[in-house]
C-alpha cells in the first residue's frame, strides 16, 4: 500500500498506508474497520455507483484492510437514501459469507472477519469521521475534538480504521498489479486514478475515471464533450459544499490535491459541477451556503450562527438590496470559518452588486417570489442540484431585469 501511493479518496487525501499503520500499531485486541459511504455532497454519486455496480470490490478491500490492521468486525455506513445500493450490498455480503470470504476462518487462514451495514439518516455532518462513528454507536451525529484520533480511540473507544468506498475499491487492484505499477498513474504526490462525477451544464454527464492530475479542461471538453448548446464555460464547482469554484482561467489546472488548493478549491470526493455563462455565482454560493447552514449539527457557534449571517448577506446581494461594503464582512467571515482559503471573495466568485434603484418594485416582488420557490425546490432531494443551479439569468447581467428572466425554469 505504501509503494502504491494511494491517498484517501474521500476528500482529505491522507496517505492510506499511514492510516492503516497507525491503526495496526495502536494497542488493543479489539479493532474495527469502517467504510464511509455517506455520500452527502450535492452532485456526487461515485460511491453509489460502486455499491450498486461492484459491491464485492468494497468487501474485498475492507477484508484486506481488516487482515492488515488486525480487526475482526467492520461496518459500512451508507445513506438510507440509497435503497438499491443497500440491497445490492446486502446481497453481496450474503454471497461472500456463503463462499467463505466473510465469517470464521476465511479461506482456511484462521482469520475471522465479518461486515454489517449501518444506515444513516442523511445528515451531511456524518461524513466527518468522528460524527460518523458517533452515529454508528447510536448517538447523535456530532463531531468531537481530535486527538485522540479514531486510529487510537474510535468506535466504542477501540482503534478504528475508516476509509471511503473508492479508497477500499482501489486496494485489490493495487495489490494485484503491484504497488509500483499502480503508482505509475497520477502525479508525483498523488498516485492512481480518481472517479469524478460530471454534472451541470455539460454535454455528457456521468462518471469518469481518469489518472489523478488530469487537467480540468480535458475533463470538460475532451471527455465531457464540452458545454451544452455551445455555451461558454464560466466555472467548475469542485469538492462539494466546502470546496471552491475554479474559473475559466483555471482550465489548465491539474486535478490533484495540491494544485486545486492553489485555486481555493479541494478535490473532495470527486463532485464536479460545470457552469456556463447563465449561472450566477452569487446564487451558486448562496445555494451551497444554504445547504451547509441547513446541514449544520448546531454544536459550534461559528458554524451555527456564522453560516446563518453569511447566508443573510448573500440573500441581500441576490435581491439587489446589498451595497458593496458588505463584501468585507462576508470575506472576513468566510476566512474565519475556513469556507475558502482566500479572502478574495469578490474576485473568486465574480460577484455583481446591484443597487436597489436598479430594480423596480414589481420586479423585486417577482424576484422575491421566485427565490422563495427556488429555495423550496432546493429542499426536494429528487431534483435538488438541477433546479437549484438554474438561476434567473438577469442576475448575471448588468442590464435591468426583465420579467421573463424571473420565471422558474422547469425541472
């Protein structure tokens, strides 16, 4: 695993072999192996495809990990909103037990290991490892301070190894072909391949697996077929709600952990939302901030209160009632909360500020009604991303709005 150079595919990019070694070296007889299948990022469905299409790759990877660190029990924490994934994973677990790949004395080696499924209620915060562990234990899903880290004190106070679905799915191929061969793909610091979920205003949406370090422009134009209707590329939202937006000038950025940090973004679990000129970056920021604010567990004041205040500021910008002076507290709040590494909010999001005088009273009422309808539609899980990322076009223009621009688009 060390020679392969695999890093965690859940977003942090921590070296997998190192996490395994910490758990292996931790004192204690009882150890656990956990899988984070709580895929909560809007627009992300990489783990779901593995669970539905090849659940045995996850089981095999977890069994190898358990043998390595000395664990005898494991759990897959999966979203309850993935009924087909849960059904197919359950069937795969039954088949693995039937063939002697799980349970007692696996393949006659004397190694005992079994897996079980724990379904989450869809709380975004449970994607964080300590909150996930608390949820598996039957407690409220809230993060806890670290240290101690899960590798030392995790599930029920025992040493626990926790990796993402895609990370475990890479274990068997890396061992089968050899670490040296596996490490030939990717970059010097980020080895192997990565699965990205192309969504948004792109011609060919879906899942793509490419070597780590593939340029953003190659993903969008060579693989994704470019933007729909021949429109111009505006930005790509990378890394989920806590990620960032890469503008047109960043099309040549390699999709690896280090390069994306320089653009104020993260690779995350692999969600990649493409936006064209019709997308308003204020609306995009507001949507993701609203998502984060709603999904906050409420434990910490900066998150519970700070995101609420930031959302209110973005609401004022979107309604045309804001003044440019409010960008400073918004930038300071974003920096303090580590929403973005850079405080250059105006430049990063390309925010347009509209004076209240530029919007008629009638259009203001229409805009308010439209925004209310859009917020309601954003809470509908069946079409959350698609409907929330289609903003009124007038918000991206300097001209006065027209009545036809504030009509809600059909889902």
